[in-house]
C-alpha cells in the first residue's frame, strides 16, 4: 500500500495516492475541488453558482462549470433552477473504491497541512492574460 500522506501523516495510509484518488473521482481542477469541499462542509445549500463563486473567491463561469462537471460525475445533486437558485447537495459515491478515495481526500482536507498537500496534486485553471488600458510602448 502506498501512503497518501507520508509527509503530513505517515501513520495514516490509503490504497491510492492523492493524484490517483482525484483521477478516480474525476476531479481535474482546483476549482472543482474547491466547490466539492464547499458543498461537503456546508451540507445541503440553497444558493446560486454566483453566490458560491463569491464565497470561494472565484468567478461565476468557472464555478458554474465546476458544478456542471461535479453533477455529471455524480458527486453532487442539484435541483432545477428557480429564480436563479438551486438546491445543491453532496452525493457520496457508492462504488467502494470511489467512496474510499472521497472519504480519504475529505479527511485530508480537514487540516491545513492536508489541504496544502492536496493542492500540489491539482492544476490551477489558466486565466486569460489581463488587458491593460493605456499606452503601450514598443
């Protein structure tokens, strides 16, 4: 068995390293992970993608895309939209290996060292370059 957190908590291990757990769950971006952990910590939430984006410090488009992806991966459930809001709820995986990875990643996310460890295994979304207004010199 490989240890998922040798540097942070060597006494705790899982069958798969963090990057493989993210792959098994289908989580590919930090934005998806942030949205999933937000919903896990807050339970069932009646909110909008824009409100979640504000709380997470992201943008509405990225948060909306993450919510769509998590719903397609069956990691969250959501109601139909009504007046711009939906009911969002975490959906625990039923497959034993996905369930094990989900629980282990959420356990690691409970403390700062675990969160920092997990951040190293997810790419940040690339942002388009900012346009500057003003004079451009050669």
